[in-house]
C-alpha cells in the first residue's frame, strides 16, 4: 500500500500570541508565577474543578494523564475525568452542561453544532487530542469466506445479497463512521446500499462481534487489538492507512461554556497540551500511560492490549507484524494538537457526501465558529508550544483524492460513491 502523507505547515515559534502589553504576555506564561500557576485576578480560571468526559479508549490518554500527572495543577485547575458509556451520553451531557468538556469524536462536535441527528447547540473544539490509531476489523468468519482486505471484501459482498453483511461504527456523525464509509467506498462498496451499518459503543464492540451481530467494525484502540487477542476478528486496515496523520478525537465543549469560562478553557487546553507532549516524549512515558489507563476506572483491559499499539507495535491477527511509524500520535511538536480548520471542514464534507447534511454549508465559516484557534494559541504560548503558520493543511487519502480545504463543496460532491 502506498504511503499516504498529510502536508502539515511548518511550525513556527513566531506563532505565539502577541499581547498588547508586557503584562498581557506575562499573564499567558505560567512559568513567571510561583508554582507555575496562572496569574491571580482577572487571569485566574473562573472554575477550578473541570469535569471532563471520556470514553474507554487509548486516545483518552492525554485527558487522563493531565489529571494523574497533575499537569492541571500547573494551570490552577483540577481535571475530574468522567467515564462515559457511549458517545450519545457524551453528547447529551455536553449539551446539558453536566460535563464541562470531553474527549470526543471530531465529527460529533460538528454534528451537534449543525443539529444533525440530535440536539442543536453551538459547540467549540479547543484542541485536537490525537492523530491515527484507529482501525477497521473484520470478523473471523469473514476470513473463512476469503475476505481479508478491501479488495477481497468487495468480492464477498458482491456475491451476497444487498445488506446481508453488517458493519458497525460508534456514532452516526463520528470519525469511525466516516473512516468506515470512506474505506468501503474506496473499495467500491456502498456503505448503505451494499451493506448494513449499525451503531455500537466502543467498549461493546468486541462482545457484539463475538455473538455475530456484525461482520466488521471500525473503532478506536484497544478494541481492535482486543478482538485479535480474543480470536473474534483481525485488522483489515488501520485508519492511518486510510489517511496518514488524520484528525481523530478532540477536546470539545460548548460555545457557551467557553464564553463563560475563557480563562478556564485556556487552562484546560494548556493542561491537556502539556500531557500530550509528555506522552509523546518517550516510549517509557507511553508505557506508563498504558499502565495507568488500563485500570478499571479508565479503559478496563489488560495492559498488554493497550501497550503494543500505543508503541506502534502492530500484529494484524493474520500473521503480519510491523512497526508502524504512523501509530497513534498525541503531540508531534504541536502538529497533532492544533485544531486545523481544514480538519473540521473535512468531516462536514463527508456528512454532506453521505446525506447527513441535506445541503452545502459555508464550510469555512462553520469551522471558524467551532475551532477555537484563539484559545489554543493562548494555551500554546503558556505551555511553550509552537503553532503552525497556517490554519489549513492538505492530505492525500487512500483513494488518491487530495483534500486541502480549498473547494469543500466540489470535494463533497465529487465522489463516485455517495448518498
């Protein structure tokens, strides 16, 4: 399979926020204050305890480690991780205010903002949490039928009746739904006409596959690896093979919450950004992270189920083993964490492609409304992280189609297979 690359603008230390006065700059730099805390008075976080939802997945790591390693204390807050049962629960608790923020699917935030398939609420993305690290698994019975990759799956599906094979994703507007649909379509399989698509929460994916409720699924780690260990399935494709360095989870909240708690939003972003940098700093830190998040209060699985793939050590369950240079990334000198406008816009194009949006929208305007690059840049300045020179980036996906955000309506309408 050819290497797929995301073109990320060069990072520049000049990207730091310019304050109008020396006092403004000082307020952004926690190192200038005793104990590394934020300035007092008007710069202090409006809310000290922040309830942040998460789903039991490997990529919840930066939120959890920000609390466990006490990066939050540096910025005058206390993060309280809240384990949630499903993405629908995360959505509802964000909208109601029961959660202050969450580790959440990129596309879910955009869907809520536009009122697709649920409540409509103005939303905010504070930062990207990770790139890569998801996968599409096929059940062991599909291997017995001869389906081990996209091309062979196409033959098996074509030999059956429409809708006789079922594939699961985790949320209708979410990232896993979009990766699944994109990959199926790239292999000339229509995700709604040729097969059946259902929604299953991530922690329930393996159990549902075990009892035969679906023939394949797209989910985050460690559940693809868990399927291999349990003999339930194997990895047909990783999402980094669909789009190298793709956007995945974000630190999301509501627009109202940011407006009411601007200093808290900045502090929360800084704490998670600090944790992201720490995780990616060494394999030792990644191993420690795996050990922490494996606990019952977080992902609730064996450490080795998480550790291999978080270190980039892959086994597809069919005998192939490799070191993946594009495994889950949390920081990459700030390239991972910056909330690129083009990333958010891409999910909108796929929502339009599959009929979740019934018309084209002002893609760039929506992204600018949701992705709070202003808050991120302030937090990056506080943590000492460079920001990209551009808020857009480009990539070539698995089907050879280039995405750069320049003409989103044409991109969304240009696919051969669509709703």
